[in-house]
C-alpha cells in the first residue's frame, strides 16, 4: 500500500464501474459504423474510379456509366460487408441474404443515379466535375439508405443466447459432485 502525504495508508483504487447496456450498444454501433465506413469508403473509390474509367474509355452516357460503376461497387461491397463488417452475423440463409442485398442495393442504385440523372438531364449540369460531384452526393444519399437496410434486413444479428443457468461445473445445493475412488474409478462405475 502506498502512503499519502500524511503518512497514512491509502485505500486501493476502486474498480471501474461496469459499463451500462446503453453504452455497450453505442460502442457496438460505433464499431459497426466504422467498419461499414471502411468498406463503404473503399466501395466509393471503386465506384468513382470505374465511373470515370467507363466515361473516358467508352461512349456510354453519364448515367449508364454510373450504373455500370454502381454494379461493380455493389459486388465489391457485398464481399466486404459479408466477410468484414458483418462477419459475425447470421450466415444461415445466404439465398435470402443475397436476394435482400440485391433488392436494397437496387433501391440504393436508383437513389444514387436518380441524383445524377436529375443534375444531368434536369439541370444540364454534365461537365466531368459536375458529374462527379452529383455522383458523390448520390452515393451519400444511397449510403444512408443502404446502411439502414443492410443492418436491419440483410445482415441480421444472431439471436441472443440465453444465459447459462445450470452447468456441470456448477452443482445445485444438495447435489454434491461424484467423488472418484482412490484407485481412480469414477463413482458411476462402482
């Protein structure tokens, strides 16, 4: 024990208070958002790189080039989400998971490319810089929808396991553990 300035013994520090359930949920959500953001950020780069590549190499119109880029990013993101962000989630229903992922990704594709379509054909903003700006804004709006839908419907959490109430290592009072004989023979074989 340490001595304080008065020479008296000081009490050991109190153990840290247990974290509340709300705090743990917030921590899990923050970790999920960070992982989602890492995969999503890489997906945004893939999306924008493919978009600009397709626009410069082909004669596809802006929105069609964007749709091609979005589809490539969707495939990239599925792999990242399944095997990194949501690797601890239910893996039992892959067909359902993939179907829902594609459905919600298609809705995100419409949101994302709807913004670009409106800017390009509604307002005539179709320079490469303007297209990239509105593509990026569309990705942002689509991402908000995708985050909600993927975590709610696609990559569902596993049900909570019930707490262990009885175990072989914890005997109930009045039921003592069997004691082996001195020769090592289990009590059940005597």
